[in-house]
C-alpha cells in the first residue's frame, strides 16, 4: 500500500487537458485552490487531514514505462506528449493548512502554484486524499466530543469502503482524538496504538462461557476485557467475568486494564446494572466499554442517561461517516501569472448558485484570535501580499451580507497565517509530524473554538471574511462579467 504508484490516480480529463496544453505550448503558471463549501454532518467546522499522503504522492509522481504503455493503448494520446510524460516531474509550489487544524468553508486547504499542466494533473489525487481523510477526521471529532473525555476506539475496518478507506480512515480518526484503532496495518504504518478484545466466536468455541473467559484471562492478564453479551449479559456474562476477575486477584495477579464490553441490548440499562454488580464484587475500577453501532448522537444520549460506560468502540458510523458520506471539496483555478510582469491576474468562476462563485487571486488565510480567550474570532481570506498591523482596529464583514460588520479593537487580537509552504520549486520543504503529534495539535486546535461552534445542533458559524482589497477585486470581476454578458 505504501509503495503503490499513484501517478494514474487521476480522472482521464486531467490527462486529455494536459495534452491540450502541451499541444498549444501553454506553460503559464497558475494558482489553484482546493477548498470545500459546506461543513459535513451539519458541523460548525471541519478537521483537515491527509497532507502527509499528498506529500508522498507528489514526491513519487512519475510516469513509469507501464503507465506510458497503458496510456498509449488508449489510442488518444500522441507520441510527443507521451515522450514528455516520461520525464515528468512536479516543479511548482504547494501551500497547505497543517493537518489537524480546524478549518471552515471556502478557504483554501491546499494552494497549488505551478505550470498549468502540472497543476491540472494533481487535482484528482489531492481531492480524493484530502476529502476522505478530512471527512473521517471531522466525523471522529464529533464522536470524541460526544464521549466527553472518555476514550474512543476506532473499530471500523471491516465496514470501511475497502482497505485504503479503512487504513487512512483510522489515521484520520486518531488525528481527531481517538485513542487508538483495531486496525493492525494502520498501527504499523502510522505508529498509532492498536487495541482490541475478542469476538463472540471465542466464547462460542469453548464448552461454556466461564472457560472461555478464564482462558482469555490466562493469555492476556494485563489486558483482560471480556465480552459479556454472548448468552445472557446480566445472569451469565457479568457474573462469569466477576468469577474470573476474583480468581485472578486471589492468585496474586494485579488487575489492570481490565473490564467488560457490552455489544448489544439497552446499553444504558445494562451498563448501570453491570456497574452495580462489579462494584458490589469489589471491582470498582473495572472498565465498562461499549460498541454496537454507536455514533455521536447515541453516545451523547447514553451519557445524558447516565450510562456507566467510560470507553467506546465506534465502527461503521465513524469510518464511513454514515450520515454524510462525502466531504465535497473542489479544486478551482484562481489566478494566472502574467509572463512579462510576474503578477497574478485574478480569475473567477461564476455560477447561478451564489455559494459556487469562487474567490479570485493568489490568496492566503489569516486566522484572527481573541487575545484574552485564545478563541477564534474569524478567518480572513486576503491576497498573499497583504499585511496587517495587529495594533490597529480591524473591520471585518460578511462577503455575502456586507451590512454585517464587526470592529475588532487594535491590541485585542492576534493574527496567524494558516497556509504554510510544503513544496517550493518542486522540492518538499515541510516535515510532517507523527500522527500522535498531529493528534495533540488537533486537540489544541479544537480548544480554540467557542462551545457554540462545537454543538451538534445549529452550531454557530465562524465567519470567513474577505479583505477589502480582495472583495473589491471580486466585485469588479463580477461587474465586468455582468457588463460583458449584456453586450453579447
């Protein structure tokens, strides 16, 4: 999986457009932005993930002889273009928001500045990588929030849409706050914790439940979590688990990392009853974990009902983001460089749908933090060469509902540029942190959000505003497009 050649992981039209640019000898440098329009699952924010895989993809972007042979077999590519592809190498710049960051609609998550053929080719791969991992990371952040500090394990590999989705979905889930995964390959590839218990089949393969529990405890005395709902949770499963725990204690085994798992039934009722039985037997520190088609809503409800569960195994609904299966990221041309002056000429895409009108120009993102609380006030999309003085008042406004304005008093805020250089002139200048380091960073990022933005229902939307200069450029382009259409 880690050595798979992804060069042809692209839509055919990227290559046919490349050939068109090649035949017309078009080598102009352009700016493309990868962004999304709506937060998934009705959330108030998203978590961006996948940059490390984008870096690997760009580093290994080469057309092999087998790739060239396959493209030739399609009968639509000319030999001079195929000869060009033999020595293809990405030579442009890529800027991106670091993985684990909280992000918002319409701001560039990845910005590509490169000759148009190169920038065009990498569109599909960037989108499929960033879209998938950001989707799962955002869903996992919701699940982790619902657990209110309890540990959440990612258990979704067998329900994921294939091996890649399972492996990289596990990576994204850990970035967003899960404490580990059941996915052993993900553990190996990304050096993340792997955890698990046993299946119902383990119990059923023994003459009785007690014998199955006892054998498992002998094998794994330091990680003994017993699945208690194979036959009868309260009359058989929990009592047999208690019997095994008592025997372990009496034999001098120190009980640690032990407990029971519930995988069916009324989890609120069962967990409370099980907790009472465990406590009465003197096992007050035994963990009660739960699985069974959990999502953020069910976990939140169970917490509200006072369920005695402190560890959660979440599979299908998280690894597939079942209620919102697509992130919806897009990749749009934003500027073309004038070959004589080097200036970037803003470009805009129009649409009958207002939210699909793009933001033109070579841009960056400034995040505005409240100095006192450290919380995010707004994100500010501006041109890459704009500068601002934090000691001066700042007036921001909604680019669609322009009468909505906010004055941020000088000295009460600080600015952070969100896009960082990843590739410059084709060379990688960014070192990706480990997954667990990204997880820690993501935890700090989520703390910069106001509670109102993190609620599940009707979250407060963080403002993503345009600078005055960018807004004027966008307005002028829209006016010019309007005049041109009237003249036709």
